[in-house]
C-alpha cells in the first residue's frame, strides 16, 4: 500500500465530478455526486446492485449524458465536448465492461487489433502484431490469441477485455465489476492485474465493485454509493471502521474480518 | 413492489395524448424517423467505412445466394407450369414465354427477392446488432473511439441497398431459366425464340421500376433491421424480439412499398 501511495500525485486531478444528477424517467439514479480522482490513484466505488455505479462510469466515458452537473476528465468537460473531441478523449480512457463486451464475431487477436487498426493507422502490420502480443502477455493469456471469445472462460474474457483497453495505453482505466462472478483465485489474479496495470502505466483508475476483497486489494481510496449519493469516503480501514449502520449489511455479506 | 408502483401511479398520473398504445406507436414512428434522418446525416459525413461495406455486401451475397438460386429456379418452373393450363384453354401456349417474362420481371423477382432477403438477412442483422447491444459491444466500440452507428448501421444499410437489386437481377435470370426449362421440355421452344418471345413486351420502364423497387426494398430491410437491433433492450429476450420484428416489419413495409411503386409506374405507362 505504502509503495503505491508514492505514485499518487495529489496536485493533479484527472477526473473531477461535481453535483452530478441522472434519471431515467421517474427513476432518479444519481442524486448529486461529487468525486475527484488524482493522477495514479485507484478509487474504488462500492455500492449495492442498481445504485447507479455503471451509470456513473458510463457518464465519465461519455456513453450517457447527465441531466445536471459537471464532469471533467483530463481537463475536458465531457458534457460540453464535441463528438470528435470526445473520440480523442476516449482514446485515453480504457473501459473494462461488466460483461467484458468482447466482439463475438472476431477472434481474440482481431478484438485486440480493432482499436489499434482504427485509431493508429500509421502503425505497420508488424508493430500491430507486437502490440497485441505484448498486451496479451501483460494479462497472461498469450496462448488464446487465435481463439474466439465464446471459447474463453469468464475470467479469461475479463482479462482479454482489459488487454484490449491496455493496448491503447490509456491514462485512465474504468473497471466495471472486474471480479463479479469469478472464483476467489481468478479474482485474486484480476486484482493483481489491476495493480500491475496501475504500476506499469501509472494509470488512474475507478474500480466499481461490490467485492470487498477486490476493494481492499486494489483501492487507494473507497467511495460508498448509496441511494444515488456518496455516503462514505476514505481508506478501506476508515470506511469500515466507521461502524456506519448502512455499511453493516455489506460487511456481513462479504465475510470480511 | 406492487404497492410501490401503485403509489407511483397515484402520485404522478401518466397522461396520454391518445391512449397508451397509440402514444407508444407514434413515439416509435417518430424515433424511427429520427433514426432514418441520422442515417442520412452519417452517410454524408466522413469517415467512410469502405472496407466494412464491401465485407457486408459479401456477407449478404454469400448468405442469401443459395436460397435465391433455389427459389428463383423453382419459381420459374412452377409459375410456368401453373400458367400453362389457362393459356392452353385458348390455344395460346405460344404466349407463355411472354406472360412468364412479364410476371417475373415486373412482379415476382423484386418481391420474392425482397421477402427472402428480409427473412434471411433482416433477421440476421436484427439478431447480430441486438446481441451486440445487450452485451455492451456497441458501447465498447464507442469507447474505443469508433462511431458504431457508422461502422455497424451505415455499412449494413448501404450493403442491403446495393445487394438486393443485384440479387433481384440474379433471381430474375434464374427464374427465366427455370421457365425456359419448363417451356422447352413441353413445347420444344428453342432458347432464341424463348428470349425473343419473352422480352418482346418488356420495356425499359419495367426493368427500371423493378430496380427501383429492389433498391427501396433493400434500404427498407437494412434500416428496419438495424433500427430494431440497435435499439434492443431487455437482454437476450430482446434479441429474439429484435430479429423477429425486423422480419415482420420489413416484409410488411415491402408489401406497402410494392403497391405504391406499382401505382406510380402505372401512371407512366403509355
Ligand atoms: N439505459 C438505461 N435506461 C434506463 N434505465 C437505466 C439504464 N441504465 C441503467 N438504468 C437504471 O439505472 C439504475 C442503475 O443501473 P446501473 O447499471 O448503474 O446499476 P449498478 O449499480 O451498476 O448495478 P450492478 O451492480 O447490478 O451492475 C437501475 O435501476 C437501472 O434500471
Ligand atoms: Mg453495473
């Protein structure tokens, strides 16, 4: 933990969200979110299912439009940016989806090549192949290069999904429930991968999870989302030492001592 | 849950302009109209996805070729066979090639090709885009800075619009071949006289209107199934529904367009 702390640059904000609101019809999901993420920091967003965690990071990546509030990512106001500006910004954001979202109609190699071939047209064939192999190596799945997504396990798909975003060397990583539905050992591997990514590329990350082990292993700071607002913020120990009643059920469920 | 929803309803009584169903219908039509407008805007603005368009054209061709070949040939044979008795009652079997050619080129080829492609390609596009939508693949494309509307929708609509006319011509050819096989084996007509006889009454307007029809059909199939797929909700169930609705709606619209275009071309007939 301390070793990682050194990487965090508290003077440099990469994501800054103020008073963010989002509703779907009568369903008021996010009700005034404030969140800062500093350079090199891993922020974990904890919260129960359906509290709007995915909605939050989709707004950060510009996939959903907020109703109100400001979202500043790497110095760009996401709500006011042009489409081409947003595309430029997205090249610096890696998004690991809850469902991995690998392209079914493409092999693992093609999945990884896709963002490169489309956005870095100056690269030679050889450089593309090298980048793909390097990214696969980083997630420890070199042998799957010619397989189809349907042939992979859930954990492998998650890791390929992460590799596909790493290939663009993003400044920010957004992980949507990286360990959901995985066994403890695979979860551990994913946690380690998240930390490695952070150390290797000095990325800043938002990690959404309801897995407390994952939160503890990967997070420098926790933020607990409840009823559309952050109710607790701080280090893992602080948040769970607070004895907040609303977090108790969470705590019990995860069997952490 | 039931209580909660009841409370919600009481708190904010939903008002409808007409009835709930009618409102939803008009909203759907409006949303579809916007989708079409978005298509034309995206069509005109670069970047253009030429490579993907070619790939989609190829896929559509490959997917429907065998079915079109079979249906075309059989349609030709069957239609000729069924028409013979009514003509032979008047001793007019020599008109058979001409009758069959008119039927095939004016009506059968565009309509049958349209319906077959709607079934084969429309359901495919609906299901493919639908599953990409519900598994967040479209979002993934968007965050990797590729405009999914251009890459997935525009390419497919262009491909169907280009390929249906080609498939229609191909089908007309095969149906005529089927008709010739049947006429030849019954009346021993030679190929030359079959063609001469058959094309005697075919005008430029006939071919033009059939091409126009198939272009419209192709566009309809592409845009309807892309709309359904791209707006899929509610998980895997929604994917099935998207595929299904694509086909039903495309076929329905094809029939309506057929009627309209036939009416319009009839005004131009001498
Ligand atoms: N595109 C959408 N249209 C309508 N409602 C939506 C949409 N996306 C999310 N919602 C609603 O927003 C709420 C929060 O959804 P979200 O996916 O962010 O939850 P989550 O916190 O990520 O939960 P989980 O842990 O299950 O992934 C849910 O009630 C959901 O129904
Ligand atoms: Mg979620």
